C-alpha cells in the first residue's frame, strides 16, 4: 500500500515499484454515503454549528476532532468549514474561553 499523495494513475504501466493493491484497505472515497455527502465531514460541520448555538464545551471539541479526521481523509472543503465553525464556536463559548484563560495561568 502506497502512502503517496500522488498515486500512480496507471498501476498497469509495467513499473514494479508499486506493490499489487488488489487486497488493500478501502480508501477515503469508500467512507461516503451513497448521496455523496461524507458523513464525518457533515458531522464536523454539524458539531461546529451546535457548538456555536448550544453547549460549546461539548460540541466544539467534537467538531475539532471530526474536522481533523476529515482533513486526513482528504475532504479539504468539509474540514476547512468545520475548522472555521470550530474557531467560531470557541470564540462564542465563555466556558471554553475561561478554560483557556485558566490554562494560561498554570505554569
């Protein structure tokens, strides 16, 4: 299994540098719903919105985790929107801002 960001577009080109990927693990495209919306990306955006309008101390960390997972799965636009909503949820949550302020005082 190759971990390259630029996989070989033609695996049958005759190169023996790449191993046979017939039995490899599923890729990021296999984790999408049939409608085409990635579940983890939609969860990142949903948690980000919930973090802004409800209990931020619960949903903002979940949005951050889902956004990072989405970023590693290659769904850049969903991850970017989730991270923006995570930052907005962090800035609108007095509990999280208080926790960050207290953590700054601890040596």
